[in-house]
C-alpha cells in the first residue's frame, strides 16, 4: 500500500511557535546549513552586543512574541 509523503516523512506536529518559525524559515527562506552555522557561531556567549539598536529591538520583539 502506497503511503502519502506526509505520512512517510514523519507527519510531525508542534505547538511551539519557535519550532514553527524555524521550520518556515528553513523551508522557504534560508538553507538549513546557514541556520546551523548561525547557531554554531552565536550560541556560546551569554551576552550579545548589537550595533543596530532598531534591529536589536525588533529581534527582541519577535522573540517575545514567539515565547
């Protein structure tokens, strides 16, 4: 019996908005390798400094909405 592609690929669900955001980001906009490189390069420090205050505030806003 032939299974549909969603069933064969795992039929995964999540209620976590961050998982949803990352999935869409990698599915439609950024290669997974780019996302992985960002994670590897920027997850080891406790404090980050930003040179663009407006962009930093927007990033904070998105993070709050996803949490």
